[in-house]
C-alpha cells in the first residue's frame, strides 16, 4: 500500500513540474524614454504570446519556454474623452526592424515561472 501512495505523490509532483510556459514582465524604453503605448510579442518554436505596453511596462503570461524572439510595436494611444486625464506624448512609430521577431534582434530565454526582462530600443 505504501508504494501506491508514493506513486500518487510522485505523479502530483511531476504534474506540477510540467509547466510549459513562463510569465515575463518588464519595461520598454525607446532612447531612454518609456514607450507610451504598444504591444510586445514573444514568438517561440512552441507557441507565441503577447502583452500590451502601457507607460513603458508590460506583463505577459503564457510565454512559451525556451528561446523566444521578440517584436515590439508602438501604437497611438486611444483618445481620452476626459481632457483632465492628461496629455500624452506625440506618437512616434518604432523603426520597422522591431515589428518582426525575426528582424528585431531581441531574444529571451524563458524559464518556468516569473521573470523580468527589460527592453531597451533605439528610435533610429
């Protein structure tokens, strides 16, 4: 009977270790300034994930494990109906190389669990 309990415990432990994704949070800066608004994409051989960027910060869940390539797109911030909410910086698109995960030169080795990764981009 004791061996059956051991098998059940090992099965439960192994199931918890089978996580096939990680969670990545961090910042996106362009020429030293936070990216106002946009999206960051993570593309790996086992899948892809994306997350919005707001005021230079992102939190992406379900990022596939292993080496992922990263793409970043700047987007114009949606119009705010309340002018008292504050003005945004003028929209400036990123260079085209950042739009493609294959051309950006940005990569990350994703591990199970949570990790931080800051992206430092050049606007030229």
